[in-house]
C-alpha cells in the first residue's frame, strides 16, 4: 500500500514538473512517465487521463505550498521577547515560500489554465491561502489575548498582513515573471511588519 502511495506521489510530482516546464497543452503523458521513472500505462492506471493528472498534480502542489506556509507561520506561535523580529522573520519565510519555484509555477499554471479549468483558482486558493489565513489569524488571536497586539478581528488582521506581503511582492516580481532578490524580499517583510505593528501593536 505504501509503495503504491509513493509511486502515485512520484507521478504527481513529475507531472507538476512537466506541466510547469511545458504548460498544460504541450505536456504529454509519455514525458511525465519518463520524469517519474515509470511506464506510461502506470500513469494511466493511477490517474486515468491527462486532465485528471493535471488536477491532482495541482492539488498536490498546492498542499505542499500550504505545508511550507504553515511551517513559516508556526514559528510565530511563540515569538519570545522581540515580537517585531519574530513577525518579520515569519513574514520573510512566507515570502520565501511565495518566491519559491513550486509556488511560482503553481500561480503561473493557475492563471494560464483558468479558461480550461474555471474552478482551478478556487481549488488552489482553498488549499493555500485559506488555510494560511486561518493559521495566521490563530497566531494573531493569541497575541491579542496576551496583550501584545491591540484588540482586533484576527481574521481581518491576518488578511491585511498577508496583503501587505503579497501586494508588493506581486508588483516587484511582475506577477511572478521576475526573480526578486533576497534583499528586496527582506525589505518587503520589514515594511509589512512595520506597517502592521503601527496599526495593531499594543
């Protein structure tokens, strides 16, 4: 059973790599099978057809991005004595995920294929942004309860903090087409944290 799950995961990762490299239209199952190190019929046995393969590969990639984002937010659970430093570090880590190859490819494929897969934005956003917002809201609520942030709606505060991060990053990256240097990423993280704490700091 574990071997089947591992093989399916390898196929999904290979599929995402090929779709990101070629785009949906140009990708072929033969290349995906070669990337995964399996026979072409094995791909069909696991995932039926190219459309199903694409959907599941996108879902798996979105789940992986969500896990990376949640790990970044988890570091804000216990910010220690320096709240600003902890929030800026968490912000920087979130931006690193956003700038990573997987997240960039996920956004590009979602935008590119929205006409053929109208539900794709909802699926990807539901698996990435929504879970991240909830986790961040939980961390902010704890900071409110401990008196380190002023009383507020944690869900709204989380939404605004993420907007302070993603808005400038999308602009600087030209919607993901330009690689943003680490120094600029740190600058965005610092500015977002400063603006957020000016609004919500206790």
